């Protein structure tokens, strides 16, 4: 204890003070001092050349990867996108063609059905005069005097070929009554051969009895095509 007191007196006589325990205020350096940049010296470059080489090699590797792999992949992706677009447009065009072909096919089936039906109603023969004679015999009524057709003349006017068949125009002149005219039109409509009334001219005459109508009619009928000699 005495030793500590002697040490205290000695220190007091010399004017020494014990260091204060109070905290000193913080000191801040200027930002400009912190952000100062200094180029490395040659010695520092030599010292860190391994690290610099690794960084340079890494950058070079990334550039090689980009130009040899990533950039070609982008080009291939763009080319693939263009090809897909072209293929899509091509498929769309083919689909349109298929739809048109299906429409044409359906139309051909319809036309074929119509042709078969029409062929069933073609006159089995290629002689227009034979057709006119057969038609005249069919139109001449028998038994019922009110429906009598008195055919005076018949004539083959012209014929025109259409593919597998020919259209023949026939002129008939006959006398009949109103009932006979109705009978005539009904027989033409129901005749087994396809036939149409192209022109009809009706003239009435004064008679005490018998047919009082003079009929001049032109019929068109379909028959088989003439064979070329």
C-alpha cells in the first residue's frame, strides 16, 4: 500500500496525467480521398500477373463461348422460326387446296349422279327419225275419242351433240281437242326419254264435231350420240 502511495506522489510531482477514458469524436475522410484511383505499378502487375491472367482467360473464354455457341444458336433459332413460319404458310395453302379438291370432288360426284340419271332417260338409239316415229306412235291415243291425237306430220329439225349424248329437235303437227292437248302434255312429261316442249303454237278452228285445235309443237329430246362412220 505504501508503495502505491509513493508511486502516486512521484507521478503528481512530474505533472503526468493518466490517459482519459472519454471517447474521441469520429473523424471522416473526404469522399474524394477515398475514390482516388492509382494505376498499378509494374511491380504490382508482376506480383498479380497470375490473377490478371486468370481474369483475361475467363473473359476470352466467355467471348469464345458467345461467338462459337451462343451467337450461332441465336442465328439457328431465327432460321428455325423462319422455316416454321414458311411451313405453316405451306400447310395452310395445302389445306386450302385440299378443301378446293374436296369441293371439286363433291361437285363431280353430284354431276356423275346427274349424268347417270340422265343416261337412264336417254333414248336407246341414235336415229332421230326412229325416235320421231316411236314418239308419234306413243302419242297417238287409242280408244278414247276425246283424247284422240290426229298426227298429220312430224319432222326432224336439227340435232346437236353434247359429249356422250345428242339433243334432237322434233316438230309435230296434229289436231286434237282440249282434253287431247292435256293428254299430249302429260304423255310428254312422263315419257321415258328426257323430253321438253321448246315451242307450241295452238290454233282453234270452227267445227261442228271432232277435234277443233290445230297444234304445232317443237320438242327437244335426248338420245345416244351418233356413231361416226
